[in-house]
C-alpha cells in the first residue's frame, strides 16, 4: 500500500518535514507521482517491538 507523506508521518510519529528529509537523504524509499511523494508502507522503518515480533515469528516458523 502506498502512503502519502502526511500518512507516513502519522504512522512514524514524525512531521511531514522530517519524512521529506528522510526521502531527500535516501533513508526512505519513495517515488514521485505528479507533485506528490508516495511511500510504500513496507518501506517504513519498523519499531524495535515490531522487529522483535517479526523475529519471533520467523524463529517459530524455522
């Protein structure tokens, strides 16, 4: 799912300006469509808790 800058900012708990900065420096993958930046929701950084939960799921599947 693609998110706009304001949607990504809300999910990350950041300002839109901070998200645009991450895009500009290449830390957050995004593509420009017209005048809008679109960010793949899978490209958003995961919190430590989310990463630990994913690691635990992967360990249980192996």
